[in-house]
C-alpha cells in the first residue's frame, strides 16, 4: 500500500514568491492534515479536512496561506507571498477515521527555504 | 485546550543502555496519548498509542510507555537501545473522540557506541 506522497521534497525560493505543496493521502483516508514543523519544534496543525471540507483551519494564516482539497482526495497548500519566516517543513498526514482517534500517517514532508 | 511538555530536548545514551524519554500533558478532558518517531529527513511514524485499558502500552522496536493519570505523564522507555534508535521522538495528545493531535517539542535521542 502506497503511503502519503508529498511533493516537492525540497523547494528554495526568494521571498515574496509564491509556492505550492501537493499531497496525495493514502487511498480511502478521508481525513487529511497539513502540519507546519519549524526547526527543532514539534508539528503544529495548520488545517484539517474531512473529505473536501476544511473542518479546522483556525491556525492557518489566511492572509498568505490557502489550501484546497477538491474532490476530497489530494490537497494543495499554497503560500503567496512567501516570507523568510515561512522556512520550515510542511507535513501532510492522513487518517482513515473521522471523529474518533487513530494513527496519523505522515508523508516525508516538503522542506521550504525562503531566501 | 491540551498541551504537551517534553522536558528533555536531548538525551545522550550509550548503546545497550536503558532509556526513558519523559512526557507530561495537561488537559481538562480525557485524552488519547501517542509517541511518534522521526528519523532524519523523514516523516513521523507511530511508535505506540494509549486509548484506554491497560496503562502499559507496548509499541514497535521494543519501546513501551506507561500512562499515569495521577501524574499526567506518558513516559517512553526502552530497556536496551540500539544505534538505529537515534532519532527525534515526539509525544502527542488528542482529546478523546476528537482527532486533533497536539505535539510536544520533541526529544532527540542520541545513541553512541
């Protein structure tokens, strides 16, 4: 079974440029998460989807960040424009359960460097 | 709201020695508890989880953790570590019945020969 796939793995951009990250969750997982992981820190939730609905986006900086999950499968996280402080790893995770709890399956992450 | 405290940012240990990584949490509701491991340049992988029942939970790679409700702790232990256990370990908490993991800041386990 294929795991959570993220791309690109690494991205280097100049500040003020846009950037997008893509995530394909495990087949059949209806819950999808985007986490932000700063260097030396634990992951912090940006947004959680149940199918195509964003059910928790309270931590998403909506002035520059946006996300979508059309058709409730893969998802894209966009930053426009990027700032120096956005340099971090963006992790995508998925889970087969809704409402209850269970294991989150993480992708390898997309490491962003903003110069 | 829930929060997690991992008191040790780094734990150095020799190979074949025992190790304990500490985790304390705070919550006003009952919670589920997790330990995840992150190897360099990889995503997080579940080591073990506590949902209910026995307070001693066994996970992969010989790790175990004990849920202590009175001390609000969920410390991770391994009786004998290997070089390959060198990684970052994250404790996480989720409100029971609600899928929202809150992670600690992580503990880097450094195993040397």
